C-alpha cells in the first residue's frame, strides 16, 4: 500500500517533517507550491543595445559571476610529456661525395647517414645527356662534305653541341667567331640536323626507312622576321590593326546574317514549292476521280440501254 511519502514523491511535493497521510489541502495547494518555486528562479535578459559577446562576459550559462583574475584550468601542451622512442638515433657523418655528371673530378661534402656511406649520389639519376652522333674521317669525306663548311668548323660545332646539350642559343654565344666565319642560330641548326639525317640514312639497315628530323631553316628565319616586325610595331600601327580587326568582325557578322537570311528564304521557297506540288497532286487526283466517275456513269448508261433493248426484243418475240 502506498504511503504519504510515495504520493508526495509522485506529485513532486516537498517532503516535510510530517510524512503522515496526505490531506485534501495538500493536494489542492500543490500547484501553488510549484508556481512559487518557478517564480523563485530569476531569469536574466540581455539589455537592449548590449552586444552578445559583452553580455556573455557578465553572465555565463551557469549564471556565475565573471572571474576577477584570469585563470587557466585547461590542460594544454605544457602538461603533455614528449613520447620519445626507445630506438637509438641513427648517426650522421660529414662525408665527401662526387657527382657523376661532372667530368672535372670535383669533390663536395655534405651530411649523410653512416649507413649510406659509399653509395652513389642519389640525384645522379636525374642527369640526362643528349646523344650527339660521332662521325669518322671516311664518313665525313664520303657523305658529310659541304663547300660552305670545313671539317674543323664542323668538329667545333659538334663539340659545342655535346658540351651544352644542344642548347643552340648557348652554342651560338660560345662559337669561335675569331677563327670561323659569322653564323646564325639557323645556320648552326641546319648544319647539325643535316649531318644527323645523313648519318642516320647511311647507318640504317638495308630495307628499312629510318625517321629523319628535317629542320626548315628558311621557315625559321621567316618566323623570326615576322616576330621582329610584330615586336617593333608603333602604337599607331597597333591601333590601326585593332580597328581593322573590328571591321573584319563586323563584315563577318553581316555575312553570317546574309547567309542566315538566304537560308530562311530558301526554306520558304521550298515550303511554297511543296505546297504547290501538293495542290497539283490533289488536282490530278480529283481529275482522275472525275474521269473515273464519268466512265462509271457511261457504263451504267450502256447497261441501262442494253437492258431496255433486251426487254423490247422479248416483247417482240412474245
């Protein structure tokens, strides 16, 4: 059986000193007690004109007063201990090394792990060299002879191409113009690629057609001339060119509009032709139908005439 304390607990009535039976008065005044308890809790509203951040400094969610002195209760990185491994540190050593890309035997030094002592330089694999062909005296005299080039000048050109990896701008800059005649970059390229093509043909196996790179020196010279003219234009020429380009665009737009109108007109003409052809076909069909009806009528008339003649003949016989 439920006691008074159980009923008070269910109705959320404060348990007093007297836990005896519940009276009618306690049940009636239970709502009033709840209302008084609710009104006792104060609610703070943010004043008008005060920013939310400023109000949050005055009152927190727990309605606590702001602290007078700054305090740090959070556990930051200062309290965290470093977790070091139990392995031994790998030793490093200041050791010499050579770069296989260099042919002068230069020795450099750097820090490296002791376990990697004696190994090749790791960045040597990125060194890429150009394979410049080498010709013999007999091949030059038989296939590579040119009246405008001597063998000494050709050897000098191939030596520079091998040293500077076919960077013809650098080759042109380092060319020995005191000993040899003045040459342009296009002349150097043309001589080099002509020799490479001839050597490829001569050394190719019989019955095969090797791929040969053909350098067009004339086209390269014209291209550079056009670039020089384009670079050396005056502001008046640039403005005139822009004006001409705009006029050309206007002409192209007008041409497109005329073509579109012509296409629309052609479509209208085709549609009119199709309608006239349909009408003619309908007229032909109607004419044929009239002729057919006339023929049918003639047949009926003939049939009627034959029937009348037969009847007359029967009457005569009778």
